[in-house]
C-alpha cells in the first residue's frame, strides 16, 4: 500500500468554536431565544442550540463548535483566501407569532480564515455582527439601537495548512475594484433590475487560472457620496497615466506635476454631475509558488491585462443560455508591467474603458476568449445542473456572501498542453480567424468612449514578485568581487603633533638665529677674532631684540608650548597651590630642554647632507592640471607620468586612480584602465564613477554578472546619479529585459526631474508628475499618495478617441534627457563604445532627437574617434543651432591642427565670418578652397566676405562659382541677396542668372 506523498491527497479539518455573543438583542425588548447557523461557500456547516437572551444584553454562551472539511489543494486555499465563514444570528419567534417563518435573521458576521494561510495553526477573533440587507429580513435592526454586537470565535487546525517552504514561496493577490466613473448618460435608474459586473482572470497554480468576478455594482447618481470607501478616491482625469508603486514607506517620494485646467474641469464634472457604478469591493486570491511564477511569466508575455465590464438587464446565466452577446461589453487594459519592478508590491490607477473587441484582445493581451462570456456559459451550465438536480462532483465554483465569484479553469484544456511553439502558431491562427470573422461594431461599447468612462482599481501583492536587493547585500557582493584595501594607519595623534610642532619651531628658531649671526659676524666671510663669546652673545641678543626676530619666534614658541602642556602633558586646569605650579613649571622646563636637544640632534645630524639644493615640489592640484593639459594636447605619456605621481603621493585617494584609468580608456588600453578602476574601488568601495566605469568595461567584455553587480551598487550610493541608473537601464536592454530597463530609466528620469526642479528653486513636496499611458490610465489625486511612490508609466497601445486625446495637456518637458548626462559622463571618461550606444538612444527618445546637445556630443565623439571630417560636419550643423561661434571657432581650430580638411577649414571660416573676423575667415576659406575647389558653400562665404569688403568684382566671380557648383543652402543664398540689396547691387543677381544660363 502506497503512502501518499502529496498534500493534495489529504483532507484538512478546520475546527471553529463560537464561544460567546456580546450585546446581542432581539427585535423587541424582552427575553428572546437565539441560535447560530454557520455556512461556507453556500454550504451549511451546522446549527447551534437555542440559547436564552435577556434584554440587559448579558453575554450569551453559545459554545457552538463545528468542523469545516476541505481538500488540501490550491483551489481550497484560494477559497479560504476569498470567502469567509458566515455565522448568522437568528431569533426563534414565539409560537403565537409564528407565521410562514418561525425564525428571523438578526445579523450576520463574516469570519476570515486568512491567518491559516499565513502560517498560523490557530487564532482567536472577535467578529462584529452586521445587519443583513435582504427583502425577507428588512426588519433586522440588531445592535443598532445598542452597542455593536460581536461574537468570540476560536479557529484551529491540527497541522498548518502550509509548510515553511510553501509559505515563503506563496503570495496573495488582492484586487480592489472601486468604481466606474463617467458612465454613459443613458444609464439611469429604473424599475427594471440591472446587473453591473466586472471580471478578470488571474493565475491560481502553475497550470490553472481563476476568474475573479465582481457582480452587483450599484449605479449612483452624480454628487452622491459612497457610504463606505475601501480606498481613497482619486482625481479622475483623462490626460495622463499615473500609477502608485514600490514598497510601502512612511514618507513616500513624490514626483508631481499638477493636473491641467482641462483635467481639473473634467474631474470636477465627474465627481459632481456624472453618474458612476460603485463596487468598493476587495477580493484576495491565493497564489502558490507555481501561481506566483506563472503570474510573473504571463506579465512578461503580455503586460496588458484585460478587465471586462458589462451592464445587462438579464442574469448572467441567461446570457450564457441563449449564447447572446454581452450587452455594454467594455474592457480596460491594465498595465501590470510595474509589478515586475524590483520592490514593487502594488499598482493603482484609473483606466479608460474601450469597447470590447476580440481582435484587439488578442493583439494587446494575447488572449482570445472573453472572461465574461466564459462565466456566462459556466453560470448557465450550473443553473441547468441545479434545475435537473444532476448528481456528480460539484465544481469548485460559487458566489460568496461578499459578492465575489471565482472559478478554476480545467487544467486538461488542450491549449494548456500545447508546447510553446504550437501556442504561438495557434495564437497567430486565432488572430487571423478573429480578424476575418470580426463581428459588427460594438455600438453599446462605443458609449464608453463617448462618455470617457474610466475604471478605478488597485492590484496589490503581499510580497513583491521581484525582490529589491538591499544596499547592504549589494555592498557584500561588491566586496566579494573587489576586496577592500585595508585602511591606512592613522596619522600622529594630538600629543605627537604637539611635539612635532615644537620641533618645527626649534628648527625655525635655529634658522633665525643663524641668519642673524651671519649678518653680524660673517659680513666679510670671516668670523671676528677680537671679541669673546660673551660679547658676541650679548651683541647677538641685542640684534635679535632690535630686529624683532626674537619676539617673533618667541611668540611662535608660546603656541607650541601651550599645545604640549594641553595635549602631551594633559594639563588643562589651573593651579591653586603655588608649590604645585612651581613643580609643574620645573617639569615642563626639563621636558622642553630634552625635546629641544632631540630637535637639534635631528637638525645637526651627520646623516643630513648640507647645502643640498631644494627640490621643487608641485602641488597636487598643479599636477592634476598638468595631467589634463597633457591629455588634451595628445601627450599621453606625459599625462600618465603626472597621474602616476599623483597616485604615488596619494595612495588612498580614489579620484586620481580614476583619472589615470580614464586616460588609459582614451589610449584603448582597457586592461590597465580596468586595473586603475579596480584599484580605485578597492581604495573606496563607494567611489561611484569607478563603479560605473567597471560596469561599462564588464559589459564590453561580456561579463554580465559583474556588470550588473557594479552598476546596481553604483545606483545605491548617495547622492543618486542619473548616469548610474541610465547605464543600468542600458545593461538591462542589452540583456533583453525591457521591464527592468524601463524601471531603471524611470528612476533616472525622476532624478533628472528632481535635479532640474531644484535648480529652478521648486520645493520637492510641491511637485508631482502624472502622465497618461498609452493604455488609457489616468492620473490619481496627488493628495492620496500614501505609502507608495509615484511613477510616470509609458505603456504600449493607445486606443483613446481623438476627442479624448485632444483634451490632454502636454506634460512638462525636461531641458535635457537622461542620455545627455550619461553621454557626457562617458565621453569625459573616454568610454566611446558605450557613449555611441547611449547617443543613439538619445536620438531615438521622444525628448531628444537631433538637438544641439546631441550634435555637440556627436562631434566630440567623432573627434575622440579621429573622424575629424564627420566632426566638422556635426559642428557645422550645431553652429546653426546656437550663436556660440567663439566656442565653435576654438573647436575647429583644434580640428584643423590635427586633421585639416575642406570641411574643418570651412567650419573655421564660417565661425570667423559670423564673429566679424573677416580676414581670418577669408584665410580659412582660401585653405578650404585649395583642398576642394568645388565646394559651393566655400565660394558663397567668399562672396559674402568680398561684398562686406566692397570688392564687388570678386564677389560677382565667387557668387558665379557658388551657383555653378549647385549651392543648395537657401538661407545662405537669401543672405547673399539681402546683402546685395543693401549695397544696391540687386541688378547683379539678374545679370549673373543670365550669364549662367548662357554658360549652361
């Protein structure tokens, strides 16, 4: 006999005991009898004994115990997560009041069993008893003229439902549907019952899906406030996409742009005049390890998830019976991509509702079946089974008391068993067939577009799908790659410094006395022989006093002696006893004499070579300046020697090693560059530029794990850096990880926007940026940002009507892009390959393009690569974007010195021309003409110079050649014509044209 090794083969028994009821009252004053009835998933679990209650409201000891037997599988766990055990309090009517009903419902409580899925094997709870809204029990008024009635409940299981491994790998997906705002105007309350429902499909296990249905939405007119709100209501605007994301925090980071006037007007209209359908319902779905993994995989396959909505005067099962279309069938596409950002646990937003289309559903969400249609068919089959009283295994589907409905798909569906290749082929076939057989337009669904309807919902996870690595863990990974270098020994302490300062002053005094002695007794190069030592000493002391030198070094000695008393001898308090003061002075004198002898022995040591020439010591800042100057002039060997001296002087300074590494990057000696950056990080583990350059080099050498470790660590170092996040995004792009790349780029944009806002003097707590995504999400009210960060989200697919798109306000534009700063960093450190890639991204991004900054960086890149002709062309193009001709002139001068060509000389001549340096401009243009005599722009500028110099004959000749060589620059032709008109030479134009026609 085999022993089952899977928990799915077992049955769990949940023991539930209701101990007491508090503040329970009957419908009328006086004694009454009450009892309890427990149910789960519409199945009655037991009924308690009748208990007597009194009007005073004393506790009622029900002592009602019942068991809930469930199979231990994923479906059961999902039911436990979603559906409560309902405990109904009923009153037994007296015999004389018995009619058709001998009981009346006093209230109902919902007992959630979620703690059992969170690792607990038992818990106690006090659950409130709430009135039940039902046509048969309208008279239920329990507790609302008294205190809130409650029930004391204890729940226990013999063994935990989940093991430690299962608990750590599982997750909870909470979906909160708030409301549909701005519904079509034709939706008005009437006598006919109307069903409002919404549904979406989420994973259950690695092979099964579950459908979450939100029925029983309530139509409410404009201006009516909801009595119960499970979430904050947001600004319902239709011009931007705004999602809350990231892990919860007490002080969320805000990145805010205030809504436009159009958004404010539309929001006020929606909140005050437009009707809405409200649910305010939250459901929780259990995901085992396979389900959580499948959710992540399905988001990678299609980040847009459909949420379908409907309005019908018929029940759901009737729609499935006659196989009719879903009335008012709409769909909103929710972008779940941010749930794959590291550390993100929830998203929340308002999303535009569009008419349902199977072709669009397949195209956007990679799904071919409507969830509502499938649920209508399932409801019809269940109704048919109940009507026929069929005997069989009851499917694990049902509608619970809080209005949520779930159903697990059959894992044996053929589509689930197809290999990935077949799935793609089937999807393509389905797309073709759907496109061919697309039904007529969804007229009712189009009303959502006309009304600009939006659905507000929140999707939250108990744990992020992608865990965010802590800075501490990243630092540990970095230490494993690059062990930190031991810290240098500390310098001399305060006492040692005081002694060294005294020795220094002794040396200064010796220098002063020696200088004064030589002035007195060695004026002629020979010492005086007619004076005794005492006379010479008296004369020396007198000269020192007269010259002021004695006073000067004695004052310097005072400060040194004070430091010795304070730091070396540790004497900081005064003496009250004269004898103690005298003894300390004697001790101090002896110590100073000893230290003076030590200092003199150092000065007059035999090891010291006298009269050695003093070496010229350059300051470190001077060495750094010389190194950069040599690098700019192309003297790389000299620059390397300067950097080497700096590194030797400052062995524990990472910046000099980093500069040395950047020099090796310019000479393409990447191995030595890596060694320098490696040494810089070993010296300082938080040296951000070296980490970024190590990441770039690792990416160049295809060492992707190291590249990720370096770049991720660089993003966690304060202050945060735009190039670090951008480089991390480029890395994820190279690894075909678009969602992680998007996350990194968004973080970089937030930093860039924050930097620009600070430069403009704006306060961070007054800023918030919201942007409508292409999937139709709209911004939420900035004041509701609590426990999460905000995010600008760009998503794929835009299906809003032109009227809606026209109502948008343009988002605030940045003065630069994230790639601009990144390219600048890479070019400064000579990472040309990565700089070229980042520059191409700047050209493609919507905020970038062929801007002035792009052209400047492109020219610098081309100069560093030695492509001087292309650099000259780029600079010339940039020249017409700005009036900074002086900078262009210096750049072209350098280009002409290193690689002269027609284009470099033309660029120099053009810059000098606009600087009104006509002679220099003519010289440069003549050099360009010698290199290429058929360049039309060279002849045109020469003609302009001659016109300004009143050399009309030469101007005519040069203009003639410019036209002959097909001058295409219309602005340059117009400038020549205007100058001719100013000089009364307009007739020259017609003459030249006639002459040209004859020659042609």
